C-alpha cells in the first residue's frame, strides 16, 4: 500500500506539469499556469490529483483500452502532415538529420 501511494505521488508531481505547460502555452485555461508563492503550480497539481483519482474508479481493462486508443490517436495525428506542429527538438525519425548507425 505504501508503494502504491508513493507511485501515485511521484506520477502526480510529474504529470501535473503537463497541464501547467499546456496552460502556459495557451492551450488550456490560464488558471492552470498560475504559481503560488513557492513557485509550485498548485492549481494544476490539485486539478490533476482530482482527475487522476477518478481513474481509480475505472476497471483496469477499460483503462488499458483507453490508453491504447489514445496513444494510437496521438501517433496518427503526429504522423499526418496536416497536423504537424513546429517542433524544433524533434526526436530521431524520418525528418531527423541523425540516423542510427550513421554516427561519425
């Protein structure tokens, strides 16, 4: 039980940065990008905690199916040229100058 709480805490603190950054970029409401006096995105952490706690009510099989579907959708959208965002720090792939094995 302690390891489950520690895992939840670590994931919450890491994944709460996602809505914070999206709000900072203007893709989510600006209230998620506000910082408290300690420099912590408190609103994003609280909203993320509530949102992630709701996942405890869903069966694991349904979470797995949703994860696969959302990941597949993200892969599809990121591979389409009409949905290509300007990404200056691309990972290694078709549009990269770096090729595995061609180092040197």
